[in-house]
């Protein structure tokens, strides 16, 4: 096994762009102990150099990865580097890294789709800096509808827990990106989730509806709606969700903030009644709740 790893490392070192990749790693990750032989003579000395070399690196790998069968580890290394660079303190490096990551994905999505999805999913599981996480999440969501059928089962088991963990973050940028990303992920994965998985995911999103920020409530409302409407049994899951929302909104301890979150979720769900039409009895309960909300003195509610 050690011999195979050594041969793979030698093969990667011989690939075009490998030395430039290591030089950028040394600069961006602040690594001091890379072997001198593995570093390009054109090591970046400024943010401008980094932006230029990132673009050159992606151009090189886009060609190399489609012609060399042993280039997959290099694709992973480049993806990790670009995601890390998206969190750079320098704005020009962040913008360049984000643009080049999307450029790399577009160039390799036909030949290295599974590899890039796996690398981006790994970044999501790391749950790192908000900037890197937002870029990784957006790119992963854009690729998710293209997932090969054989991979769906694996993602249906591992992805929900990762998404729930990301939903616990407080940063508005992450919650807004998660809202948009779930709008692309849930229509694909919801039909594959069991009833138990749907209820668990629903419970996790509802847990913070009372104490969550406005961006969290927007994300939760949109995600709960997609989760139910694209599930195996939309009417049943939508009815369950409405019942749980009404229970939250009518409890004695319900705050104005919680009631606003409940109303937002109900609005999202009922606006898509063609996909999940509630029963007449459920609609009567909703109407009674809406009438009770008129008694609130707070103007926002």
C-alpha cells in the first residue's frame, strides 16, 4: 500500500500544474515545510500573483484532468485549495478563487462529477468559515441535481444530518445561502427520504423556530415547504407539518416572534396548495389560528 501511495504521489508530481499547486498551497495555507523540489520557481509573492496563478492553474488542470487518468487526486487538491482561498482576507483572492472554482466545476462536471461532489461534501462536513462554506454549499447544490442514481442512497443517509448542522449556524450569509441551496437539493432528495427521515428533519428545523433569527425563519419556512411538497406523500406530511405549526403557534408560551415564524411557514406551504392540498378540517384549523392572530397588538404580527 505504501508503494502504491508513493507511486501515486510521483505520478501527481509529474502532472502539469502540480508544482504551481504546491506553491499556492505554501502561500495560502502558510505551509513552511514543503519540499523545495515540489515548489514552482514562480512562487506567488502578492495577491495579484495569487489571482493570476489560480487562473492559470485551473486552465491547466481543466486540460490535464480530461486527458490523464491519474489526475483525480490533483482535482481534489485544487478544489480544497480554491475553497480555502474563498476565505482569504484579501478580497481580490476571494473573488478569483470563487470564479475559478466555478470555472473548474464547469470544465470537469462531465468527467469528474462524483469526485467534485465528494470533495465539496467534505467541505460541508468540515463546517468551516462562513465564506468557504457558502461557496461550497452553492457549488454542491448546483451539482446535486446531476448526481448519478447510484449515489443518491448514500446522500439520502448522510446529507440531512449535515444540512441540519449547517442550519444551526447563526451567520445570515450561511442561512441565506442554505435557503437557496435547499431549494435545489430538497426537490431531488425528499422523494428518497423515508417518513421517519422526513419527520426527523422537520423536527430539527422546527426546534429553533422560536429562538431563530428572521433569516433562520425564512430558511426554515422555505425548507419545510419543499421537504413536504416533494416527499413521497405530500398531503400527509403537509398535514402533519401544519398540525405541528399550529401547536407551536397556539401554545401559551408562544411569543410574537414564534407566531411570526409559524405564519411565515404556513404562508409558504399554503401558497403551494396544488402540490400538497390540506384537508378541509386542517384548513378550518388554520383559519381559526389566523383569526386568533388578529387579537395580537404587535403590528408586525
